[in-house]
C-alpha cells in the first residue's frame, strides 16, 4: 500500500509540530523516520494512522483520500514505542486482539483468525512462543509481537512486511 502525505501541518497550541510536510512512500517500501525528540516523528505517524488530525493537509492510501476517515475505517496498524502489549494475555492473544475486537460482522471466523495469527507468528519465528505471556518474553519478542498485532489487525497491510528486522533500540 502506498502512503502519500501532502502539505500536512499540525500545531499544539503555539508549538508547531509539523510544518507543510510532504512524504511519498511507494507500496512495498520500508521507511524509517529519524530525528531528535520533539521533531514530529510520532505526530506524523499518528496523523497517517488517524490517531491524530492534521490542522491542514491530506493523507492518501493508494491515492484514496483518508484524511477525514476514522481510525477504524483506515484499517492500518500502529506499533507504539513501548509496544503496549497486554500483560495478562499470551503472545497469540496479543496478536489476535485487533481482530477479536472488531464488530461481529467484520470479525473473521475463529479458524481464519487462528490461521492469520499463526502465519504472522511464523514469519517472525514466534509460533513456538504463542502460549507465553507477554510478561515472560524478551524485548525482541515483545517488539515482534507488537508488530504482528498491528499487521494482523490491518487488512491493508501485507503480512510479508511483518518479518522485516527492526532496530534494537526505540522505534516509531
């Protein structure tokens, strides 16, 4: 899925977080946003995902304007900097969470949900850890589980990108 950001501006009070930002990410590309704290990386990602609204500008998925679309309508995943895993759930349940909370008519059948979760866990070599609780996993497992959860819940994101290696440090 390609993502295009056109002339996006965002202010928080007097603070200008994003100033006329343009970005074009072709389908299948991997992108890293780098910059110092407060430079707008997270704000841009939140606007792209629909968790935040831009004061001005446009966000396109595959040339479709999603600027005004709600988060639920965008069908994209978001991996938080601190992974936001549910400590009381297993790796499998954390990955499946986004699909399980969908409205019943949009929720996949149990067998389809199970197959999709295990497909993603196999891609990142976590299928053998699916029954472990999030609190009993290493940082790499937590990062991969969080990435899989975002991939699993997002219909528009291809599962093959879940297997991409991630940096060991903090990521947005």
